[in-house]
């Protein structure tokens, strides 16, 4: 591969690493809001305030690079949550707000997430389809 080919390859790799999947589309935001009753933009913000990124990798959330819990990349397209709940909005909101009730002893802590913050966080997570 010549120098020009290497430059194109590197540019493509950088786009994949840093540019793709960072900002959900307007359609994805609207669909997620309708599903959950939440605001995906606010969810993206409150994810930081609850410290979710200290345990999880969460695309589009600055500093969310934790290695304790699973990556949340593509969580909106997964079949199950927490390995046991069908991935439906009510279940995601419950898991976010009351993980110990869903799965006693799980490493996911109870963080006192409010009802609306739970909906907003779920709305943002449903934008993560890939």
C-alpha cells in the first residue's frame, strides 16, 4: 500500500474510532423518547452525574470508559438486560433504578436514580443501537 493509500486507511480508521456512533440521529432520539417517556439528551448528561461511566463504557459520554460492568455499546439492540430481563423500556428503567431488586447481590449499585432520570437514561441508552 502506497503513502496515499495508508493516509486514506488511517483517515477511515480514525472516523470509525472517533467519529461514528457518537451522536445519535434525530430519528433515533425521537424514537427513544417515545419508547421511554424520557429525554435522551438529558439522559446523556445525567449518566455523567450518576457516575455510570466509572463502571461502563458508554459511547457518546465523555469519560465513560469503566471496565467493571459491561460495555453499553449497542445496548438498545440487545435482547436481554442483566442477562435475564427482556429488553423493554419498563425493564430497562427498573434495572437502572432498582438493580438490587431485579438481581439481588449484583455488582450494579443502587444509586438513587429518580423516576425521570431513569427514563432519561433509558432513552439515551436506546439510542445506542450499534
